[in-house]
């Protein structure tokens, strides 16, 4: 453990953290006034804000053939070389109707992505539990990670051949088989807490062998996970704006103390898994060989296993920010060089 992790570990509460799925809320039943922030919410606070209002108008006008350039800080859109405020453009009923159609399309796309992701997560959770002979509702009553609870079942056995995982996702089956063959136990959807920073989270598939652990996570993004910020350029093809394979890099970064970190989905997920690993280390577990992995499951594509860096330096910065926000005097000033600056990423 680092000095900061040891400080945080001293405040750990052994009681189970509760969770309500409909509003994704973590809470301690014994302390109802204490608000716990989810790991994903905490990371989201460092992400640059997305101005959906201005970008939906830009997309709407571009799809109708206008030449469009955006000045986000000033809320100005240049249409065919002429500057307009977003407010003035929205006064045009036709432009506003086009924007509304874009927003509606985005909403449907997001809902479809969430549904696809939920189906995949639910299937893999049930498959892991089925391989151990657990009932479908096992996760509702056995889903919390503390040393006192999880070590009692750490040596669970798996029989993957009681499932149809090989037929559905052979790449996932092979990864599971390798882990099981190495003497590991795979769990599904396990919660944890870190009390001094009022933080909680849920890991897709924590993997344990004795006191050691690794983490396997599922992501279902349609696009490839790039390690650099940017976007796929759209071009007019057959009279329609179509997203191409031409990836345009940008210089976008995270906010605040993470402003040295390039902002992209890959790094969002790297921070997420790193935060989970950091929390588990605060419970006394040891991360094996930087064992953080994502199984990227894309539509109509074979799942791809991605190795994820352990961004402990960035997580320590976030933890210090959080302690300051909560007015907790931690009295530790340990400085780290960024993994990015050392060229690891």
C-alpha cells in the first residue's frame, strides 16, 4: 500500500454497502445521511463537459448540407462563414425542428447502446454464477467484497461447460478457462466501499486467487477503443453524412488535477478499473502483474481482450481531491510522476 492507501484503509467499514439499481445509488443503511459517490460518477467529474445543445445544432445543420464551424466557449456557430449565436439559430423554427430530430436520434442510439450493454452484462453475470452452480438470484444476496466475507468462498469451483459461453463468446470462454486453470475464482458484479472518501463501486468480474486479484471488465462500445482523443470523421456518401474509419486526433484532456491525461474512452475505462484496483488494495488485496483487462464486445465482431494500465498516480490525485472536498485532513503529500509523462501510455 502507498501511505495514502494505508490512511484510507484505516477508515474502512466492514458493513455491507447497499445499492438500488433503478437510480444507481449506494448507501449505508446504518448511516442514511451519508451520501456515497459511485466510482463512475467521480471519474465523470473530471471529464470535459459535452455541450449537447450546440453540437446537436451543428450536426443538424451539417446534415442538411450547410458548412458549419463551432466556437463552443462563445456559443457561436458559423454557418456558411457567417457567425450566429446558438440562441438566434434556435429561434428559426426549421433549424430547431432539425435539432430536435437529431436529439431524438441520439436518445434512441443511447438507449439502444444501454440495452445492448445491459443484456451483455446480465448474460455474463448469470454465466459466471451458473458455472459455479449458483441460483439466478445469487448475486442479490452475495455481492459484497470485504476480506471477512469473500475469503470464505474464495476457492469456489467453476464448470464452464454447464453454460453456453463457448458458443456465444468463445474469446471470453477461453479467457475464463485460462484463469480457472491457473487456480483463480471469478466473481460477478461485486460491490465495495471506501468510507473516508465516501466512495463505492461495482466490479464486473473481480478475479481472486487467495489474497491476490485481477479485474476483468466488459465494454460494449460499437467503435474501437482508441488510446488517444479524437473522433471519426463524417463524409458525404450517397447523399448522406456517414461516419468513416478516418480517425481525427484532438488535444482534449481531462479537467482539474487530471489535465495531463488525454481524454478518450480508453482512459475513462483505465481510470475506472484503476480506481477499483486501488480500492481493493485498500482492503488488503494485492494486484497481480497489473492485471487489469477489458473484454471489448462489439456487435458483429469477435470480442477483443485489452490490457489496461494501472493509473495509481492519477487515482491518488483524485483521492486527495476528494479528501479536500470532504474537508478530511489526511496530512500526506506524496508526489508521483504521471504514467503518461513517463511514457508508459
